[in-house]
C-alpha cells in the first residue's frame, strides 16, 4: 500500500511538471503530510522544489503572490516559477501546486546566540521586503491587524472554561492546572489592560499595504543559510500583522527553552533585528505587552482539554513558573524605559 501511494505521488508530480514543460523521472519525495507534499526535482542540471499546498485556492493566491512580491523586492525567499499558462499556481484535481527554486538546506541553530542573531536579521529583511504587498482581488486575505484584544480575551475565556472542566475532571493533570490557573488569569488581565491602554489601535489603523507580512512559523526548519544569506521558506501561513508578533514567538520560545529571563538577551536580539528594519518605541512597548500575556501556558495546556491529553504536572508547574517570572521581567522593562 505504501509503495502504491509513493508511485501515485510520483506520477502526480510528473503530471504537474508537464505544466512547466519539465519532463523528468528525477523526482524525490521529500515530505508527505496529509495534503501537504514536497518533491525535489532534478532537471537540466538544476534542482527545484515542487509543493502541493494544503490550503484553499483562494488562500494560496494570497500567500503565493505575497512570496512573489517579497522576491521582487529582493527578499530572500525561493523564486516561484510560472507555468506554461503564465500562472504561479497550477491547479490539478482542485489542489494547488507551486514550483520553487531549490535552496540548500543548511538550517540555523536558534539555540546558538550568533546564529539566532543572523536569523533575526534575516527576519527583519523579510519583514521589510514584504511591506507594500497588494494582494489579488480574487484571493482570501489573511490579516491579524487590530485583532490582538479579541485574541487575548478569547484565550483568557477558553482558559476559564478549561478551569471549569478541570474541576469536573479531578485528575492529577487537572489539579495541577487548577493550582496555577488563577495566577495565570491575573497575568492575562494585566496584559489585556496594558494592551487596551496602549497605542495598539492607532498603530494598526493604516491600510494593510503599509504593514509587513508575519511568517507566523519562523523557526529553525523554515530558515536556511545559503551563500552567506538567510533564506525564508514555507510562507503558507503568512498574514498581515505587526512585525513584533513574529519576534515575540521567537524570543519567548528561546527564553522558555533556556529558562533565561533577562533584559540583556532581549536587547541584544532586538539590536540585530533593528540593523535592517528598526522598530519604534511604541512597537517595542507592544512587544513587551505581548510577551506578558501567558501564551506559553495556554499553548502547553490546551491539549489537556482539547484532546484529553495527560501532561506531566511538572511541565505545567514549570510553564506557570516561567509565566510568573516573565511577568516581573517584562514589567521592569516597561518601568525602566524599555530597551
């Protein structure tokens, strides 16, 4: 059955490649995760990446044309090739396929300080090159501009709902959740209050083309170092948002993994980002506010209630401790003139 599927995918890739005038059997299946599929293609002494996208055609039109815009602005993303109909997307069996240039896959180690600084400079360049994107009229636009307050409230309300479920469950995992949830909700309320009294609304009220596109999954697997340049791949989830949303995810993850909560680390990393696309004082303030919200506690505990998954109480204890310690660090940053 496995071999049959592999053969079917090989034939599917050949059929799509016909749309580009490429006739080859040098096709290697790289990834097969549900609908999302990747092949490495060898043809005429060059290598390409053929990808079947998992999203709707309308959403693909937004992300694919965004990547073309970034590439045309000298952004370091793979080139997208047009098919024989002069389209960047080939549609076969109602699925979207895209052909990219192949980028050698030397990944950066975000756990290494110097490589993380390189990655942040690459992210800054990516954000800068994405500004000015005007999507096609027939696509599904993705934007999170102006949505942070409702996102915060939604996450808080879900955690409160899970509190009620935890009371009913009476398990070791649920009891560990209950031990910490009240202090976590207090942290969420602090972040919500600070966001509501910030300049967030004004900073997100311009036309979308004035904002960068956030990658949303800018991690080690999607950042490649090639020819002394940082390339960004897998743009399937990009959305209009403030650049600091990508930064919050990266910096927060490293701080959580390394159990490191200090101003020096944040300041050093932001200096690397600022070398290409300098953040304003108000943007940095919003970054700190977004860091205050207990995103990591929410992320680590949601599957207890969404998927009935047991989590070791020590993990819940650790993430709750991280959130509480992080609150003190971030509040000191706000009081002490930021970074």
